């Protein structure tokens, strides 16, 4: 609908909910079509008159022709669900503007101009949580990727950098705290009970980094002195009741600032760093310049209400957003196809930080587990895309595990090939060369190439090609030589039927069987389809340890005996490889058992016996710390197992995996009970030892729950009762929630009563029940959806109930298709409220091609039901169409 020359009446409030329905087939945006914007916006001045239901924005833009672009006789300013109430150019009201698909088009002569545009919005009606929205009585923005256009008309693209000066005013009782990017330059009060503040951000930035917050907030404040001696004021803003849970966030921020100076040479560049926590948020957090906005989940933590995992997640996300100040803000993205430029790099940076804070081995294992559970399935499914996509319809759909996590792995490979020192020279050059610019992935690769002296010509394929490469490995032995043959294939993905070989850096070691030692690790870069390497000096066939440290994000397909894997599980000095050997034993066994004709009793016995050997040595090895022991005791996840099978039967995978747990629990009952006892003796603390003991405590219960439910129920109930921290309490409750014992109901009721009113803990209460192994989980989830504490408006609550459910195979994949129907119902109900969050639920259904026929048809049916719905959002429509594709 084009509205030409409609003089909008000044008292119209364009509610965001009134936006016209999206066309069924939204246009495709292509990377190759990039063109610079014809205008520059040197200065942006915004005046916000704030109100929960009515906020008026007056925008003044200093516009001039962009010498670097083709000229244009008009300017297109993006808008989404807003209308201009008044427009003037150089002080003169104009009315020769038009609207094109929500955007404002204004004729403009080739000269510098001052534009002034007034808009008005209703933040309380903004349920999408993009643009300016209300959350618990406070006002808050989220502009990445394309939310700024829901506030005011602007070239809402990351390559238009502007210097922002903001004035904001509003009722002082409702909004005592007024925050924006940069520095607070002035403030004052008016006689009518309103007050105002002015903010100036000296660093030019794209609109997606704009942020504004107004509300009743209190701060946990501190200072940090940077390497050049600048004192920075730090504030973590929260609701008063949450203040006592912010110390960990403050500490995490200071550690991040210090680490980035030491490891990447990056210093903070403003005198103020504000973080605000909000309860209603689509994602984890947002790196707005000098004013990060966080989901409360990644700010608040104390031992009573947060698990060790929550503490680590807060530390990791605080670091992530802080690191964006350089990798994202000082150097930003030219267009959204370059998203991995900032996200892949920043994820790598936060992973390296967390490795330094928490221990390298365990953090690496966790990151690989996330990659395999979230990114591998993406890469092998209908939504597969390169880390630098070629096209999209809705950019929000491309904030994916591929862009983030695989993107980080790709840069990690460059670091592995260059070595730490040369990699640092590469990143120094990148920051130096592109500071203040909107850059591309190609710019990044070139800077690493130049700075680290690496030839990355072929390596660029990692940015172009989707799909997880498979490396087939075989090891032969002749005389005193070991011959290693490596073959790579990159699978076909949607739109990419043929693939080129890519350079794959593989760290490897060859162990002598007798001594259990090797003569040093090698780095081999496989950059052809196939290559054979000879290693001499081995009188007997060595044991191969390959892709150590998970040096490349590939899947390894190798012929290896159970005996060799048991050897590596006990002897490998690379902790990841040791973990991997144990995992491999379980993966092979479970995949064989759950696919095709299953296993003969003999093969089943042999497979189990090897796993038992590995588990026994894990339990007995006194040189291991408990954090690592906990990792080694975890079985491969069901999604990862399903991934290994062409057409998986989730029910069988579940049965086999549970069966293995039961058997291991029976075989190792004595050891597991004594591990639980030993760990229970360790008093609460944040040391590695104490954290490790909490991890193995619950790990032991998980096996016992499968083998001896009565005993496990008793131990778990006792652990729950005695708990002086959330890790123990939640671990025990999660185990209990899968059991049919009386303690289950007791403790679930107790937990709810104990933590009533604490949103984040109640989220856990929903998630624990939705992901439990209990046979009635479907009924439980249906009942929970009607619970007074459930609301579809809050993304954390929706995710805690339904993401946990969709990730729980025995519930989601219920044989009668009820799980699929529930997720489809949710998508349809949520789409009109919050399309970004709704679209995230499509991918579990999108796996239909890889699931056995009966279920597959029912999954497809639900996707077809969704796509047939009227007025589907661009977000959901794109994901469903691609999934059916
Ligand atoms: N850039 C943010 C990050 O990775 C994430 C983000 C992108 C986001 N879009 C968002 C957060 C929308 C909330 C809402 O750190
Ligand atoms: Zn990020």
C-alpha cells in the first residue's frame, strides 16, 4: 500500500500493530546487489518525548551527497509501521514525499540539506520487541538488525554511519533514569514534573547500534582504569529487587575489559559503560555503543538462584557484548551478509576469554557440543547457508548457529594455522586498517592474510560453501611407515549442489601402543580432495589421534577399532581427543543399535564392553579433575546421534540411549554412588574443585535414575533438600522430574513455592518439566501452558516451555504427532505477537527429511498447515517455505 501525499493528521498515533500484513512472498535481498547509499548522514539529532503509550520523535538529519556512490535525485528512508507527522527540508515544510512499502521517499537535489521528520509511536503496543518497546513499565530499544526504522525514518543499514546527539524527556516519576549511547552531556527538570537529558555519542555509528532506555532502575556501579589510564564508570542497571544479583556481572565486565587489552590490545573508548537488564527480550543481549541492553538471564546471578552454567553464561555474554565494542562497533559490517564478520569473530573472542577464565579443555568440549547440537543439524538441513549467506528475505532469520558458531570456528582455524602470535598481528592490522569503517568478511580475510602472512586464497571457500565437510580417514601400516589417507567431501546443500575442497587444518598425533606416548603433535592442512601422508619410524601400527582440540569443524569418518578408542579414552594427552574417543565409542554403538536392523546381541555386548572400559577408567582416574570427569561421563546428545543416521527413528535412539544409561548405571552402581558421596562432601565454593564436584554429583544421579530409580530418587531428594546452591537443587530436580516417585511432585511444588516471583527461576521450573524424561511430558506441557505463570508475551517464558520441549525427542517426536501439532500451534499463536521468536520454532519441524517416514509425513503436514495461514510474518513465512523447499 503506497500512501502518497497523505498529510497525516498530527494526533495520529501509528500503532505498530496496525502495520499492513506482509506480502506472502517477500522480496529476496541478494549480496551481489550491494550498492552504497547515495547520501551521507553526518549528524543525527533525535528528540524523544517519552510516554509508554505515546512517544513522539523529532529527527533532524544533516544529509549530503555521498561522493562514493551513484547520485540520486531522491532519498529513501526506511520505515516500518510508522507514518511521518511532519516533514521539512531546510526548514520548509514539504509534501511531495511518497511512501513505498513502509519507506519514505523524498525528492532531494544534489546538495547538503537539513531534514526534519516527526513520528509518533505506541511502545506499549510493540509486542515484537523490535524498535522502542515497553517492558515492566520501562522503555527500551532494540534496533539490530532493522528495528530503528520502527522508531523514525532513516537509512537503516549498517554502512551509513552518523554521529548521534539525543535529547529525551518524560515524566520523572515513571522514568527517573534516562540513558542513551555515549556521554550524558546535560540534564534538567521542568516545572510540570517532567525531566530531560541530553546525550552525545562521539563515535559515528550505524543506526542498529542506537539505544535508549528510560525507567525506574538502580545501578551496581564500579570503575575500570584502562591501559592508557582512562577511568571508565561502569553501571549495571536493574530493577531494585534484582540489585543484589549483579556483582557477578560487574566482575565479568571488568575481567573482559582487562582481557581484551591483554590478549587483543583493545582499549575501551568512552568514559561510561552502561548495561541495562530487561525481562522482555528476543535474544541474549545487544552491544549498543556504550549502552548494552541485556536479557536479565545474562545479567543476574547468585548462588541461590543461578547454576554454575548460568554464572558462566553471564560471564560469556557480558564478554561477548563488550568485545563487540571493537569487533562490531569500531569496525562494523558493510551489509547484513557480512554478519559473521562481527558475530563469528566476537564469538571466537568470547570463547577464548572463557577458556582463559574457566579452563581451556572443558570450555572447548562445551563449545563443540553446542556446535554439534545446533549447527551441524542446520548445515545438513533445509536451512543450510554459508557463514556469509548470498540471499535472505528476513535478516533476523540469519542470526544462526552457522553465522555465529561456525563463523567462530572458521576464524579459529585461521588462528590455528597462523599460530597465536601471527594471528594477533593479523587482527591488529584488521582493527587498524578498518577502524571507523563498515567492512566485509573479505576485508577481514585479507587483513589476516597480510598481517599474519598466510595464504588464504583457497580458505575463502569456508565463507562461500555451506555444509559440514566430512573427512574420511584410514591408516595403513607398511614396514616402519604409517600411511595416513585423508579424503574430504563437502555435502550438497540447498542451492549448492557442487562443492570444492577446502583447506582443513587437522592437528594429529600418532601414539605408540606400548609406551602410550607420541613424539609430538603435527598440524596437517588437507587442502585437496584426497591426500596420503607417510610417517616413518613406527615398527608397529600406531594409534591415531586426529582433529585434536577439534581443530576443524568437520565430521570425521574413520575406520578404527574399539580397542584403539579405549586406548585413546585412557591415554590421549589432548583433553578434547580423550573426550572424543569416549564419545565415539558411544556414538558408534548407539548409531548401530538405533539404525537399520540394529545389533546382534554379540555386537551389542562388545560395544557396551568398550564403553564400560572407558567409563571405568574415567571414574577411577585420580589425575582427572571432576569438571573434566563430568564431561567424559556425558553421553552424546540425541540430536547429534540422529544426525549420523540418514532417516532417524527418534524413538529408537531414545530407547537405545536410555538402555545404555541403564546398563552403565547397573554395572557402575557402586562407583557412581561413591562418586556422589565423595562429591557431596565438598563444601560450596567457586573453585574448580567445588564446581567439578557439583557437576559429577548430578552426572552420577543421571545414570542411577536410569538403573535404580528408587535409590536415585532418594539421593536426589536428599541433594535437593540439602542444597545451598541452585546447581545442586536444579540438578536434583531435573533428575526427579523424570521419575514417577512421590518425591517428584513434592519437590516440584516446593521449588515453585520457594521461588515464586523470581522470573528466571520460574523459567527453569517450566524448562525442567518440559525437558524431563517423564512419560507424560506432553500432558505436563499442555497443563503448563495453562498455568497462571505462563505467558506467550515473554520470550524467555515461551522458550523455557517450548524450546525445552522441542529439544526433548521423546516428547516432540511422540508417535501420534501430538508434539509436532503443539509446536505448530505455538508458531501460529506467537507469529502475530512476536514473529522473530515464532520463526525460531520452525527448524525442529524442518528436520522432516531426516526422520523416519511415519513421523516425517506428520511434520510436513504441520509445516503445510502453518504456510497456509493468512498474514504470516516475513520471518515465519521464509523459514517455513525454505523448510518445505
Ligand atoms: N548482536 C547481538 C549479539 O549477538 C544479537 C542480536 C541481534 C539481538 N539481533 C537482536 C539481540 C535482536 C536482541 C534482539 O550480541
Ligand atoms: Zn554478537
